[in-house]
């Protein structure tokens, strides 16, 4: 991705009505070259959480790096630790549960298989396509 495209996405991200922590998660995903970043606002249609933040990586190693950086950033900037972490060892689908939002980091194949975006079709959707 060209730096101009990245700057446009960041400028667009700042305008969106999304909580600051989630904006930082999206920015961190993009910094780590995650692809197809999507935020789903499910608060009105789910009692489980308010937002899902979804991205794809090109390898399990990249997925783990994205996961590690998100945890590091949220701990440092917001004093937040995940309530739960699943799948980090395998790296095909990593889930970070922060209660009010849940981060999903997928391999592309696993993302297609489980199709969370289709499951939550009625959610408000914010796309940040990278890659």
C-alpha cells in the first residue's frame, strides 16, 4: 500500500464515530500490514459485545504479531488487558475479548470458512480495506 493510501485511510478512520480504542486497534492492524480490516457495530443486535474488529493476515506468524502488538498497545495506552485470548498458538483464528469489543485475526481461508461478516449482516459496517 502506498503511503498516500495509508494516510487517506487513517484520515477517514479519525472521522468515523467509533470509540478511540477501536480506532487504535484498526490503526495497529494496518501498521502490521493486516488486510481487509472491518469493524462491525453489533451493540443493537447482540448482548455479547458492542463491536467486532476483524482482519486477515498472510501467515500465522503475521497473525500472532498483529495479536501481540494490539495487546501491547492497549495495555500501554489504555491500561487494558484482554478478558480472554483464544487461538494464539495456532494462529489461524485469534480472538481477543475486551468485553465491549472483540478482535478477530484470521487467516484468509479461516475467515472465508466462518464468514463472521455474513453472520452479522445487520450490523453497522466500517470497512478499512488494505492489501
